[in-house]
C-alpha cells in the first residue's frame, strides 16, 4: 500500500509468519512495516497470535498497523486508515 501524506510518500507492507516458521510460544505473527520512501526510515510493529486463538491475517494487519502508526498525528493516522480501507478493506 502506497500513501502520500503531506508530500511524504510511505509504503506499508505486511509479512505473516504462521507458527511453523517461528517458535511455539505463539501461533503466528504479523509484522507491519511503514517505510518513508524519501528518507528510508522504517517504523515496524508486530501482532502476535496466542496459541489459544485462531490465526487471522486481517486482525494481524489491523493490530500491527495500529502499533506502527501510533506516533503519527491523529489526522495522518486517519489518512492511513482511509487508504487501508480503500486498498485492502475490512472483511
């Protein structure tokens, strides 16, 4: 997902790792990376799935994106979520 906020272009992408690829303390993990394409600065956040929960990519995306953009101003966070809804959507 590419988004332009106040002239700064960000690329947002996710990586999902099911439990086979990580330790057994979690069932899965979703990493969200928000990369500033001008400065190459990255904000990375993760969402972990408990062994008693069902792994869900959509929930992992939402939780990890929330954590990755938490230090942005409220108006910028709204722009991220509007772009998310437009490109990926809530299912």
